[in-house]
C-alpha cells in the first residue's frame, strides 16, 4: 500500500482519509464524468450521471415518471449504460492484493498506523491508515489486504503514504473491517470488478494523475458495498481476484472506502 490510508469516522458519518489524497464522497451534487482515451487499450467512455450521494436513496438518475412504455425502456437502458460506465471506471483503478509486512503507530498522529505493505513491487510501500480506534495492531501484522495503488502519494504528518487500504464500515460507523482477498491470492495480484465466469479486464489502469483529474475514485466509491454475504461489490459486480471474490469478516451491506 504505497499510498496513505487514513480513516476518520465521526459523528455518524464515514469520512474517508483512506488514501494518499483527500477524497470526499460526492453529496447530492451533479457529477459529469468524461474519460478520454485511457491506457494502452485505448478505452474511451463518457457519461453524465444524476445526483450521487450517500443518502438512503444511494444513486438517483433524475428520471421523471412517465407511463409511456418507450420512456420506461429508455430509462432502463440509461440506467444499464450508467452501471456499465461505473464498472468501466472501477476497472481503471489499480486495486491489488497486498500483505502487511509490519505495522506500527504513527509517532505524530494518535489515530494513524503506518504499514509496510508488499504489493508485488520491488520494494514494499509505506501506507498510513486511520485504523487505530478500530483494529488492534496485532491483527494487522502479516495480514493480506486490498490496496488501491494508483492514487497520488500524500504526506500524512511527516510520513509519505503511497496507497490506500480498503475497508468496510457498518451503518453505525462504529465497526470497521479491512477487506480480505482470498487466502490463495498473492501480493500484486490484480483485483477487478465483474463476473466469475469472465476474464479480468485487459485495460491498463489509469495513472494517478488521471485518477485525480477525472475524479474516478469519487465516481466509483459511492457504489462500493458489501452484500448480505459480506462479499465486496461494485453495484451488481463482484470484486474479484483470480482466486475468487474479496470479502470482509462480518459486515453485511456495509459501505466500502
């Protein structure tokens, strides 16, 4: 996790600092998302989404009621297209299996751990995460985790954090669990969104600059949840490795950030 992972959960709200940059979720705002050609595969897509937020309604695509069947069909097609766009954006994220080599308390921040994480590169990454109040440090040692690896590095109280650990939070915002890749997966293995019967995407993940400029994480994050079986999902698509799905220990229908 070469990028900083920090999490502050306060006053009934799951506010994430699980990153090398400060990412706040879009709250009931009009979001226009347009990606040019990204990666060596030349993938291009664009969409205009309606209001996206963390309220009980989740995502509303701003469609007006109309009994006309043609309008209903158009609305369903639009929703399907938007879901495909979010999935495509999700697969622009460089999400990998990681393994925490060691973890320690940040010397200048009481709520932060500092982790040395193997993500399949020549050198481990340093990542900061705001998990002190939620996960005992002994549970982090030699633990496999899910890392968002293509965020810009962020200085967190004097420590350069180069990645983000993904975790689930329940509705009370009092319980947090790190996402868990399959036991057989190895550090550096890619994680993607899709169906278990489909191959992983062939597209190259976006660069950190593209992630920031196009606000790809802000588009994707509100749609990341666990289902009733504690499996990590992006909408209706599974979060997958070549060895199976990503899960959390016990939090059902929880937000992921």
